[in-house]
């Protein structure tokens, strides 16, 4: 095999969900593409990686300091949905059933992977609640052990706000599933049937 082909296949196969065979197919497809198309594709990826920012309010991806969701005046600012990753925001938005704000933690507590509460954006969430106006926090964690641990930890931290309503999405999402991969109908059902979290 050509060393150039081997290098391209190796780099593409480092992406999640892309094995060596798929990476080879993608590489050969790019070889058939017009050179200008490939340049545009790689330039877009490079520009995305170097210019993307995280929203100063909710930690969602943004082109500027504040994301489009946080700057949208039509959103309900009294409700904040706490999610693990940016992909979860996209999944919930696709249901068109939620019109509040979000807070992206950037992961879950996982001692096995060395991820502590201080590695997540939990303090930013608490700071935003302290500013006032938030009446409900929806905890939309994946139903994994790590997700449940994170939910429990955040619930304990939110106990200092006695007037705050803290809810958990209904468990229409199966245990061990991640929100990013759930279908839109399941997510919509889980949001509508969320339950209070005992504190």
C-alpha cells in the first residue's frame, strides 16, 4: 500500500466509529473527488477546529462568546436543561419540544477515567443560577452509572437553592443509553414526563 494512502487511512481511523475498512473507503472516495472539493473540506475542518469557541454562559459550541441559543430573546430563561455534551443539545433541539436554555457540562463524573466534578462546568451552572431568574433545572443525564453519579452530585449541589425546582427527564431512555443516540420521539417523551428529583 502507498505510504500516503496508509497515512490518510490511519488518521481517519482515529475518529470514533471509523474502523480501518471505512477509513480506506473514505480515503479512496476523496481520491476520486475534485482536488478543490477536498481542499474546501479540509479547510472547513481546520477552520472549525481553530475558530470554534465555547459559550461563556452555557458552554455550548459557538462562533462568538455567546451562543445563538443564549442570545435568543424568545427562549424561556427560567428553565435550564443540563446535558453532558454538545451532541445532547442537538438531539433535544431536534425534538422541537423544548424552548428553554441549556447548560453543557462537558462530560460526566468518571473516577475510572480520571474525570472529577472540578473537570466539569458545574460551578458555571451554579453561578448562572445565583444571578437569578432560573426557576427550574432539568437534569438530562444519560442513564449510565457515570450519568447517575453526575446527576446525584449536581442534585446535592443544587440543594442550596431551596426555591429551585429540580427535575429529571423521564426514563423513557433505557438504562445504559446515551441521549445523543436516542430517537427524537423518545427524547420528547422523556422531556414531557420529567419527574422531580428528591433532595
